[in-house]
C-alpha cells in the first residue's frame, strides 16, 4: 500500500496523540484546520489564511496547535517562520511537521529557536474516508515548540508516536 499524499487538509491528527498534547499544552486555537478535522472550537481554515493574520487575537494568551499540510514542498518552512514571528509577539505554538534534519528550515528555524521532540515510530494520521485504515507519511515526524516564556532550545524529548507520551526527556 502506498503512503498517502497528505496534501488534503482533512487528514487528522490521531486522537490519542492529540489528547496527550492538549492535556500538556492546553491549546486554544488550531491554525491549520478545516471544519472536518479541527481539534478546537477556535480554528483557522484555508479561507482564513492563518499565514497572513495574527494568531493572538483571542484576548487570552494564544496557545496554538498547528498540524500543517505536509505537502507541497516548503510548506513546513512557511508555517514555522510564522510561528517564530508569532512567538516574538508572545504567542505559544506547537507544530507537528515532517522530520528532515537536512532541510534549511530545520537548521535555520528549529535548531536555534525552538524546543523540539522526536517520535519513536511514525505518527499514523487518520484517513478522511470513513472505514479506511490509518496511514503514515513517508518520513518521520517532529514536534516543534515555540515558547516565548521558555529558555529551552534543542532536542528536549522523545515521544511515543501512538499516544504522544514522553519516553525520554533531556535532564
């Protein structure tokens, strides 16, 4: 069976992974969602264009979840650049992106500015077609955290890809 093309925004983050991350980070805005796959009542869809608007509009401090489309090439860089810009405005954000240590955005945006977590195994996204099995992208996954209140930068944890629980954390 071929790996899916995750260009379709209706692919969903697995509920068990989401539950763990939401319990830890208490998100209040989903910035790369659709009405069919959002994890929160407050969300930006393609028509809202989250990359061109501020994320801190909710009155309360924004705590953003972002599982952007894995395609086309270069999409992760655009979302992470926006997350870094929003962190400068005080917005906390967490991204689930494909892991690739050889791309520019990993070296330019993640390593110097973010806390990042790798996964043991690959995240199995939920197929938008009911009854279809879960499928994973061809590459590993990375959790990137821009926290304007933290001084933690670098590889901070390894998580279980199925349930998001921390398996190892940096002392």
